[in-house]
């Protein structure tokens, strides 16, 4: 179970990435963020963001149009 769930369904690039970055900044080390999106660009953009800021993707799941990332704050 994630510490925080961020639902960005219906939002197009770059909004899911910008919203993810904003939420991760507020979080404490070790907390997890579950990002739910339907923006296909996020499959490339979210891992790039997470690697850049030093956090970690624990899991990526796809179910139809929906993509779910589980991200851990470093």
C-alpha cells in the first residue's frame, strides 16, 4: 500500500510528470507514491524523471490504457 496515491487519469504530458515531481518533493525518504496515468508518454518520461532526481521505481504495471508506477522516495 502506497503512502500517497496520485491519480492523473485524463491528463496529458507533461502534467503527470510535473505532478509526480511536485508530490515527490513533499514526501519523506522511504515513502512510496503510486502514480496512476493513462498517458502513454509516461512510460518513458516518468522513469527519466525518477532516475534524474534519484528516486526509485519499484514496480510498473499496465492494465489496458491504465499505467501504474510505484515510486519510492530516496
